[in-house]
């Protein structure tokens, strides 16, 4: 999509990017919470570090980039004309 496109009022009224952004924020918070709890339980229980422990951080970074990209794209593509 071209970021310089001027959208019609009907298109802007049907926009649901706000709802999508709220869902992305909730999922990002849940991600941080569950990954933090995972590492907390590993430290608290003093369990062995397996492959899952070493892959958790790269997987978290890959998945966490999705809400960030959604937020960045919503700011780029939906420019309301003044």
C-alpha cells in the first residue's frame, strides 16, 4: 500500500486497527509475563538448562517483533488527512 493514499471517510470509519493494536499489546504483555515466569521457575527450582532454555530467548525475540511491526505499520499506513 502506498502511504500517500488518501482514504475515504467510509474506509476510515470501518478501520479496526485500534482493536488490533489492543490485542497485540495484550499478547505482548502475556508473552513477557510467561517468558519471565519460565526463567523465574528455572532459577527458583535450579533445574538443568536444556535446549528449550537456550531457544526461549531467540523465540521470544522473533515472536515479540510481531506486535512491534503491527504498531509500526499502523502508524505508517493509516495517515488521516488534515
